[in-house]
C-alpha cells in the first residue's frame, strides 16, 4: 500500500514539474483563442495559464488575467504578457512559432509568394529617437528602412543605422517643397546632395528613395505644374527605385497622437489581411509616441505571422497615383 502511495506521489510530483516547466513554445501557442470564437478573452487567457503554470497558482494569476494595457480588450499580446509574468521567461522567447529570427535578412524573393510581409519605413530621420528605435528593432530582431534627410545634429546616427543592420535610404536634403519641386534640376540637385551626404557618412551609395510628400503629393502643384509626373520617370531613368506606402501610422497628421492611436492605425492592415504592407512612420524629435507604439506594433504583426524585413530594389514600390 505504502509503495503504491509512493508511486502515486511521485507521479503527481512529476506531473507537477512537467506542468510547471511546460515548454514556452506550447505556452505561447496557447496564448490564443482557446474556444475559437475569434476573440481572446480573459477566460481564454486563464485557460492558457491553467495549462501552462498549474492550478495552484491560478487564483493569484487569474487576477492578472486581464488586459495588461488597460484597453478593455484582452489581446494575444496581453495573454503573452500574462504568461511572461507567470512563467518567468524572457519576453522574446514567447514568440509566434512562424517567426524564425534567421529570416530577418531574407528578401521577398526568398519567401513564399503568399507570405505576409511588413516593411516598416521611417521618414525624416535621424533624430534623438533613432537609437531607441534601433534598440527596439534589435530586441525584436526585425528590419526597417530609414529614409533620411540632412541633419547635422545627428551625424553619428547615419552610420549607426547601417552598422546595426538596418537599411538606409534617401528622402531629401532640405525637405523644402518650395525648393525641390520647382524643377527637375532642382529636385536632382537635392537628391544628389543627400546621396553624397549619406555616402560620406556611411560609405553606402543607395538608390532607394522616397519623395517628400510621396509621389502623389499635390503641394508640388504650387511650384511646378506636372513636376511629379516628370520626376517619377526621371528618377527611374537615373536608376533609382522610389517607394510610396499603402498604410501609415498616422503620426504625420499634425496633431499629437497618443501611442494607442498610432498603434491602432498601424495595425489596421492585419485585420484587413493585407499581404504586403509598406508602413509609413516618422523618426523625428517630435514623435515620441511613435516610439512608444513600436513594440506593440511589431508584436502584433509577428503574432499575425508577418515577416518584418527591409526594402530593397526588388521590393514592391507601392506607387501612388501621381496627381501632379
Ligand atoms: Zn518627409
């Protein structure tokens, strides 16, 4: 009888250990919609926890099984935060299994045709936030593209972008519409100036560009009729590839948006199941909430199975309809 009891106790202990040390992969897999109703609820999160950490801790943990960012909705990211807290694993081990870190330097040519891809782009940098953005990209092991302009206050940041594995691309030297859009010559003078500036600071000569205001800007009408129609052809003839965007995080609206508003705009394509996203964001001294939203944005795209990679000359340009 004693022996049976002993075996029984051993079994219970072993089961306990197994439950407590349930692999993180499984935990993260369960950080989802367990009743398949399309929503991750507090009840789902509690079930995940029960499965992952064992019953005895559930009372305490169930109090934590609510939305961790206070938005009244328990998201997958909330569930992960709870699990992270409960299981004590570092955040970056609780990942969507589709996200293999080695994928970050792939290009779209290496990926399946129906792969979901997010190209994060930052315009108007560098700024006082560039290093923080680079830290976040490093942490999540993702890539982004920086369309930079001339900024003598942050000369060290240009090479930092390159040295930390991110992609540098050209925006403009002056960002002065009244100067660059007066003629084709004026535009190219500005473009060549930023090209040389970036080359001198980083050793990188890039042909990836983004027009100030995008190719669809109408502000250029004030300076020269038809200038954008002329430029979209001219830049390609000179061997440049220009990139517009199909979504933005709304951080250029002029108002001071909260990080939650920026986050909500940026993740819109996930709900709409958009396969290829070029997301326009800004890297300037005024855009603190852009930086605050960034980890949440990256986490949600990763959860949805997106590859987050940099633009290159074979990437889709997402060209807008030219309006001038
Ligand atoms: Zn700009």
